[in-house]
């Protein structure tokens, strides 16, 4: 069984326990006051007086809480805002005096009128303070509940905003990749129709796999590598013998969670700034390993250079990758470009290492 206090429920046992503590505290206080004055009554009498006074307020407290909810005092406090609570405090306090006098009359030799005068003379100030203390408690509970609600709402809105930003970044990457691939296919239509058709079929297969796996912001590295292999198959057909790829993946990293479509734009960036802009062959090397609590991904190409002042990256693929990592992991993730000896550029990605459960039908990945 529960007691309703405004918008809050409290167990009856706990509620009575709190008021019993108040009863005992005031009974002891009155006994000690009279003991210091040299005259005391029986301990039961002090306990009875205290019970009559404070259990009466225990019965009236739900009413006080309802009045506080229905007629709150809004900030800033003005006299007009007190217009309801001031008479309510007087009325409830008077009601407490009447109930106290009625209950105490059978236990005392005096009449109800005498008990009423005694309650009015001794307990009105305490009653008013009790009313306003209960009112303040309800207001504090209301403010706390509202603060909690606003914090939850702000957290929800922040999460939705982050998800919207991430979705916008992914939406930018998908058309970007699709445009580049379709442009390569269109270029091959006049040169090798059969090869162009084969690339178009591979693109269709990649998009189908992409749509199946990209419901969330993260997937396992195992699935990400499957998508990357489909993409590299298209690029190997496009550049033929000029492009070779080498992938080194530590077996204990395959079930690690990675942002979906994290590797494809980095590899695309390496190809575009390497073999697409320079003559000769190129080798794209992808190395994935675990270092402590971090997943380390290095994407290297040997046929490009890093211009001065561009170490932070360029192009939509690399810039969006950095933005997505910050949205998902904050300062726990990073992406940067570095020169490698004797020639080439490496893109280094660092993520928090966290495994995800993989379904039984997860595709197998060949590890070089």
C-alpha cells in the first residue's frame, strides 16, 4: 500500500516510519524541557501528546501536497502568487487544531473548548511552519523531477542530433562513392564494354551488400572487410595490372566493432591521390591490428605524396571519416596522414577496441 504525495508515491510503512520518528523526537524534547523545569508527566503522556499532534499532520500531509501541486508558487515569487497558499495554510492549520482537540478530549479531564484554546495557544505557529515545510518539500521534489526530466530530454535530443549528424555524413559518402564508380564505368563504355558491364554487376553486388549491412552506425570488422573486398574488386578491374592490394588483418580483430563504411573512403582516397593522378603502378596496403585497448588501422599507398600543410587530410572521404570518429568516440579515436619512407602516404586510424557479437551466417574473411 502506498501514500500519494503530490506526484510521488511512498510506501505506507516508510511514510508512517518517518512521522513516527518525528513523534519520538518531539516527545523527548518536551520531556527534557519539563525535566529541566523540575516537573514531568508520565512518558506515555508526552508520547500521546506528540502522537496526536504529528499523526494529525501525517493524515493532512497528502492534502498539503495536493494543494502545492495544484497551486504552486512560480518564480519570481510575488504577493499575488501567495494569494492561494496563504489562506490554504491558515485553513489546513486550523483543521489540524480542530482534529487535535477532538482526539485529545477523551484523554484529558478538560472540555473540547478548553482543548481547542490550548491547541490554538500552543500549536498554531508550529502548525503553520509544518504546512510551509511540507509545501517546500513538495516544491523541491517537483523541481528535482523537472530537472531530471529536462536532463533526460536534453540527453535524448543530443543523441538524436549526433545520430542525425552521423547519418548526414554517411549520406554524403554514399553518393560520393557511387558517382566516382559510375564515372569510371562510363569512361570504360567506349573502351571495353564487357569490362564496364562486369564492373556494373560488381557495383550492384556491392550496393546490395551495403544496404543489407548498414542499418546501424557500427558493424563488425569482418563485415566491413567483405564490403571493402567488393569495392577493391571494382577498382582492380578498372586499373588492371597497375593496382595491387595487400591486406594484413590480425585474427583477434575480426569481431571488433568499427564504423560502417570506414575503410572504403580511406582506400578510395589513397587510390585517387595515388594511381589516379600519377603514372605507373601502385600498391595499396591495409594493416589492421590491436594495440592494447585500441584498434589500429593503417592504409598505405606508395605512389603519392603529402603536400605541406595538408597533414590533416583532404577530400570528403577523409574529412567525413574524422567527423564520424569524433561523433562516435570523441577524443578516444583519431585519424591522421603521415609520409612514409622512401615514398608514399599512410592514413592511420585509431579506435577503441570493442568486440561485437556476430551472427552464425557471418561471411568468412580471407586474411593475408
